[in-house]
C-alpha cells in the first residue's frame, strides 16, 4: 500500500510517497511530477550499495537519463 502526502509550499509544493517496497516504482512516481528527463541520484556508499541498483533501474525503465554520484558516508 502506498500513501502520498503533499508538502504544501505554494509554488514549491511537492508530493512524498510513503509505503513498503516502493523503490522499484520511483520512476513511475517521478514521471508524474518532473518535466525533465534528467535525474541525478546523490547517495552515500552505504545507501548506494543497498538501494542504488533498484532506484537506477526504475528510473531508467521510466525513460529518465540517470547519473549518480557517491559522497563519503
């Protein structure tokens, strides 16, 4: 089950998706709100090892041009 919350900041408002097992749907969620096809993933080494492959694949499958950088943990 996924729940979407909205952070209300006027012109800078944005949605937050909360749920179990939704990382493989990141691309689907972002296509609703991002007009560009370019995405930059910024992650530390701990998070990258566990989640980057899933998120990167989801974004690529959704048609995004994905770049990623790693910062020290």
